[in-house]
């Protein structure tokens, strides 16, 4: 694994994840209460023994830089590195990254300063646990020039992906980018009987590629106008190189939109955990904060992830992720939501807060009802607020909120004033009565 260099693609401006990407790059978006999206590909690499990584980005990269520098320090006697490379003007290129392939093409001169035989190309906005040692071994066993990690999907899901058709040797013979249902006829691939019974017979590209060094240089130099791996480089290589599918049937999710980001977070609150968080062989690494454990006072939690430094006071939480330093007030109910937490406590002296600025009261106040929402860092939800898209609006916005893919998103540092109602058209006369109507009763505590 020492001969592999990994490249993590940070993506473009992240418009599908806006407003979470308003002040941060996609790889820096918080995940599951305490991580960042970029921690996923980096951790998968480190767990496999790959310790040389470039992270490519060109939008809002300052926060990502700080996270990488504070988290991934390899040590004086280790040749490994995790380096953020933003688009730069050079004598050979004066353009920003124009696509995934163009981004790698533009940083080849940085990679070529190191000895390597293979390049592992990863996405910065996916959630999965993959043992790259198995991918590497499969690449060697099949004598592949290019390996594409694929995941089996059903007919209904296939049109959202690039679909590969393989032969019995797992060689990719056909590639179709986001095919229609009619175009999927005949694109089935050989899969195991269990997957066949589930109807998951279409192999979707995960955007995870392994290239032999000379092949990568060749395909990027032959057509300088080709800017994207999935749309141009991979399809154009099928008849020229040995392009092989690496089948992966573990958990994999693209979290590049608000809807998929929300769904992935909520899914992982369930008891049937699909990621092995408690397995030391596949640790997800991140910045270590010296925070106390969460304190939960007379509250009811059903399927939740509660990060360090949080304080829950007489509240109800269902299928929800609460990030670091989350505060939830009394008689508040939160369902199917993601709150990214806060960078400081609301009871701290304003002169000692870091960062300075932001709302005086980050957190969620008393007697609130929140459902199907994403609430960004440091947001202040004051007492008696209702956030619930009961009207089923798909896209929209208003004072201090957006609706994206049907999910209500509260931006970073926003203040939602006391008694505000978002997503409910009818006027609510008595907020407390509404909370009691929507929320089930608290469990009874018995003293023995």
C-alpha cells in the first residue's frame, strides 16, 4: 500500500448542499455530530495503510485547511501527509478545476514529486467504510489498468447513477451515464443470487477509482479537453485498457445533496447500525475536542446520536443527530432532524468565546417542535419555535431559513425569534398545546 497516492476530490461550489456550503467547502461539512465529510475517505485510507493524500478543493477552503492541519499530523518520522491543494494558476494552466479529471490533471506535477505506482481517486462527499486493501488486491488479481468500485442498485435507483455492464471476468464492457429506464434494458450484470433476488442487478459507479500510474498519465494527456472521469475518461478507456469493476455491496451513500445528507444522518441513528463505529479496525478519525460527555437530564431519546459537550434538559428526541455542544431546552421535541451543534456554550462569557461573534444563545430553546430539519452550527432557535414542513413545500426560503428537497435548513449563526412558525401555514394560538398534541407523553419514572 506504500506505493499508492490517494486523491480526494472536494467537488465544486456544493450548490446542492447550500446553505451548509455557504461558508465552507463540501468536504468540511459536519457529519454525524462530530465528524467532517472529508474524515470518511481519509479514515478509509489510513485504515488500509495509505498515508499519502491530496485533498483537492477550490471553494471556501480555509476551514478545511484548518481541520486538516489540526487533525492529521503524521509526525516527524513518518513520510505520510494529508495536503489540501486548491486550484492554482500555473504556466501550463490558468483555469480553475473544470471537472474531476481536469482537477487531477492540474495537480499531477505535485504528485510526481513522490514515488508511486498507483493512484486511488476518491470523492469528498460520500459515506462508506471500504477496505482499500481488498480493492488493491482485486486490482492486482484481475491485472487491471483501471478499477472502478461499483455498488449494486435496483432498477428504480439506477437512473441516478453511471451504470456499468460487466462480463463474467468483471471487465467493464459498457458504461452508460444516468440512463433512462428504457436505456437500462440489457444493462444487467452478473451478480450473486442474493442480489439477483433483490433485483439489484445494475452496477452503479461509486466514483472510487484506482489507476496504474502510467495509465492515468496516458488517459489525461491524450485528450486535454476531457474534464470528467465518469462522463469521459472511464467510458473512453473501456476499449483501450483493462477496466475492471470492483464489486462492493457494503453500505455506501452519496451525501452531495441536502436530501441525501439528511437521510444518511437519520439512517445511522437507527439501532441496526450499518457502519461499524465500534470496530477499531475501521475507525473514523477526526479532530479531538476536549469536551465533556453529553449530559441528559430527565429526557427521552429514541434512536439518537448525541455528541460530546451536549446538554439535554427535559426534552424528547427521536431519530435525530445532535452535534457537539448541542443545547436542547425543556418541553422541546425534535424528530428526524440534524443539529450540527455549536462552537461555544451560550453560558460562556462573550469575551472568552471562540470564535467571537455569533448568537448569544446557540442552541434550541424551550417548548419548540422541530421535524425533518437540518440546523447548522451556532444557530439560535428561541423558545416556542415550530419548524415542520407540514405543507410539503419542496423548494423555498424565508427569513433565516431555506427549504431544500423538502427539508427545512436553518443556516449557520441564524437567529429564529421566539414563537416563529416555519412550514406551517395556519396560525398556532397556543404553542404549548401544539407541542403536547404532536409529541407523545414522556415515559414515567418509577422509584423503587
